[in-house]
């Protein structure tokens, strides 16, 4: 039997070789339900048959608008099985963004999760001439609400697949076997920090490159990742990084995927699942750290003292690990063993990190202090680097060769170089096929020699590890001509448990300022400890004591930077930044231009007069 060469073929092969092995788990009515490889492929094949019955042909696009759940993977694999392409939408996408993605992609079928997502589609459906069918997963609030022939329940959809399979039993297998490397596997829409999202075309060959890369996982984790490993799926599956760690790890390595109930229950689900492999964006890691501090502020004096002592020990362990590229010495092992008995073991179990043997942070820069915090607790942290346009594969810190503050070494089969202007360029078989219906943007991104222009500025550390300093478009040039990377300052500020967002301002200005968003939970707890009454987020930010607290954070950060790079003034944001209001992308990245425009008055006030 030939080696599988597509995602659908890989899932089908697992079903043939280990049909009874559990590969997916999802909670239903408080109980974890299990799905075997045979059940996974059988349902994906039913989806494939249903799509063919609905007229879906190779090259067509099928959209999914849902939280992470089994049906997301069934639809994804079923779509690729019939040589169509999956288009993911963020669950938080408002109707205008749903319209853009569905219209731009020309999706002919969309699978929506519930009434909320269905309402968004139905609000814009008359502007979508290519959309012929809408399949809804849940019934509640939908039955009788719409009378539209394009609507179909998930059960009716699968029944249609069964009918087609009975009449054409080999249709899906034949299409799966006919897959070609150049087939479009998925359209991944970028987060759009500077304009409407663009659809990045990833082919079957691109996905296979990722699978082959992660199959060489002995460089990343030892022993290599495989069927005994458990992953918690909770970040949006339409984001390429989560697709790698959920769908592609699962199909390529046979890992078991457990779906979180929602983004709000991640902490609880982490404790229940205790994954062995864990990927998170910096905001998640920062929130875990902030949560630890919140819990400790409410503890007894003895517990706070004990915790504080062992956290200092952990910080020391973390710093030693940094100096030794992530490798333990007899001294760090001895310190950790003592701390494990008193604090680290129960804390890791409570955080859901007790069995994590490989943890990764990516998709945005993260503060080294946050990495050191987890390394000191015994969580093996690795910062990785990639983007949608290179299938999320570029560089990674390898086990035993971790350099904190860098995004690691080039992964197998990847070429990385830094252009004369400092831009990071990558080249490999995972480079995307281009932007959907946007050849001009494609030409600006991939040069004639096949180098992908990432838009990131970087430098080499010790000639082996890549350090990303910022996005080219975000570099600040002061009126004095000094080039400053805002992300370094911003990450240093966000290392504080009291700071959630930090946006450094200063392009063409005499000095740097910052818009700072507080972490409501930790600052609120801090205020309660001091009997400071408050009612709203805005009320809390207006307290002189809170401003003084953040001033201490700013002053401490400033000590680590040259005078020209320090923050002279800051303003506390009067509200939390929100995706629905266009201030954040769906992956929680700040849309700088939107924030700068929305808070222009506050920015100008910081530049009125001379800095202190």
C-alpha cells in the first residue's frame, strides 16, 4: 500500500490500521465522549458523499463557521476527501466579515454551528450568489425561524450522504485517491491588521510538507510525538497554527485531540485533560500567569509567603535554564525537586500543565519573562515562528537548544535569510500558492526566486537562532531619526500581571508614549485588597492608585532600555479593546491604526507640553 499523500488519505489509513483507537474526545452533557479512527473516517466520508450529492466538485470551496468540535474536523477532512477546499471563519466574525470571507472565497456550502452563526449568514445571504447550501449543526432556536430552501440540518446532511454512498459506494474513495499535490486544500484568511483579510491558498503539497516536518519531531520533543500524546483544541481552527496542532498533528502523528467546551472553559478543560503537547498564543500564557497572581492575592499570609519563596526559586531555575539553553543541571534538578514537593506539582496540576512535555508559544512575540516563569515551574517552553503564508513552518527552538528571546532555528527543509533591510525571508515547500484572487498581493509577497517576504524584521543570534524584532510596518522612527522596535517595550510591559495591552506610540515624535490597558482581574483583585471601591473598568482606570501602580511598572521597564527608548508618558485605556469593535483581530492582535485613530485625543494630550 502506497504512503498517504493527503490529509484525507492519512485519516483513512489510521482507520484501516487502528480502527478502534480513540483519536477524538469531546464533552457532551458533562461527559467526555470518544471517537475512534473508524468513526472519524466514516463520518468524514459521509460528509464527502453529502457534498458530492449537493453538487460540490473538485476545486469548490466549503466554509465552516463554528467553535472547535468534532464536526469541524469531519467537514474539513470530508471536504478535502472530495478534492474541495475548506474555508474557516472565526466564531467571533461579525456579519460584515462573514460576508467578506464567503463572497471573496465563493464558498458554495457553509456549515454553521448554531443560531448565532446562522443569523450572521442569513443576514448577508442575498449578497452571496455562489452560496447554495447552509448546513446547521444545532437545532435550538433555528427550527421554524427561517423558511429557506438553502437550509439543511446536520442530520439531514449526513442522511443525504448515506443515500449517495448507497448509490455510489466508491465515489469518495475514488476522489480521495485522485488527490494531486497542487489541489487547493484550504483557504486561510489572514487576520487583516492593515485591511480586509486575504485568503491564503494552501495546497495538498503545503499541508504534506507540514506533516513531514512534524513527523521529524525527535528534534522538538523526545521521545517523538505520537498516539500516546494528547492535545487540547481550543484556539480557532480557522487559524493556521491551531490547524497544525489539532488537525495536522492528529492526522500525521496519530495524536489524540480533546476539544475544549469553549474558550471560557479552557482552564477547567486543561485540568481535566492534562495534555502532553500544548500550543498557545502569548495572550493565553500571559493570562495564565495573571490568573496565578490573582489566586495568590486571596490566599492566607502563610500560603502567600510560601508561594512567594518558591516562585523566587523557580525564577532562579528559569534563569539558569535560559543560560543553559533549556537543559537542566544537577543544581537546577535539585532545586526543582524540592519545589515540586511543596508548590510546583500541585500548581501545575491545577493549571492543567502537569503532563505537558512540549509547550509552544507562537503567532506573536512573547515576553521572555513569561517564558522564564513557565520554565521555572517545569513546563518545557519553546517559542516558534511561522505565518499563514508559509504554512506556519519557519523556525523553532529545539529541545536542549532553547535560546529565550529568539524564535529558534530553521526547521528541517526550511531556508531562512535576512535581507539587506532586515526583513526575514523564508523558502520551502510549504510556501503558499498565493492569495486568492489577488495576484498583485501575491507578487509583493513571493519574489521570483521563491522567497517569501514575511514583513518581519529579524537578526541572527549566535549565527543559528532567529530573533524577531518587530513588523516592518510597526517600526517607530522618532523625529530624531532613531529606529525603535515597539514590540520589545510592549512585551516588557505585558510581562506584568497588571498589564493586558500596551501600544507604544512615537513615530515622527520627539519621545515615546504608550496606551496601556490594565488586566481587569489582577488590578481589580489588587484594588479590593486595598479596599478601593470601583464599579466598572473605566472607574478602576481613573483611580490615582491604579495609575501609580502602572507607573511603577513603566518605571521598572524603562530601566532596561536606553533613554531614547523609554516611555515618557502613558495613558490608561478607558475600556478593554474588543474584536467586535474592530480594535483587535480575531487572534487578539491589536489593530494599531484603528486604536491610534480611536484614541487620537488621548495620544495628542500625551504630547502636549514637555515630558516629565
